[in-house]
């Protein structure tokens, strides 16, 4: 008699329909930002990606005070709203 290995059963994940697909209900017209996932405090890599700058340049801007920063322990964070005001000073 030969031993047949048992197949492992894995959980199947249900996938959500992407926004705008026919299965997704439309957002109300007066709804806020459809992706409110942007954190209140951004990391330096997140800020560099948003500003399309290098990490070293963003760290330098934080160190010199050119960008508004908040220190959380030893970590540097950039407040999202302060960054938006910095990027759009006329608004």
C-alpha cells in the first residue's frame, strides 16, 4: 500500500471589486476623498514619494527646517496638512 500525501486546504480569500467596477456601488457626489487612507503624519519615505524627491533631500529639508516636522520619539514625521500648506502656499 502506497501513501498518498494529503493536499493542504487553504483558505480562499474573497476579492473585493475595484472602485468603479459594476459590482461596486457608486459614491455619493458629496462624499469626501474616496481613499481616506493617507495618514495624518507621513514618514520621510512617504513624503519623498509624494514630492518626487530623493530620501536624502527630504531628510536634509527636515533637518534644516525647510519642511514642517514633528518628532515622535526619535522618529521624524511630516504632518500631512502642513505639507499640503507648504506645497501650495497660495491656497
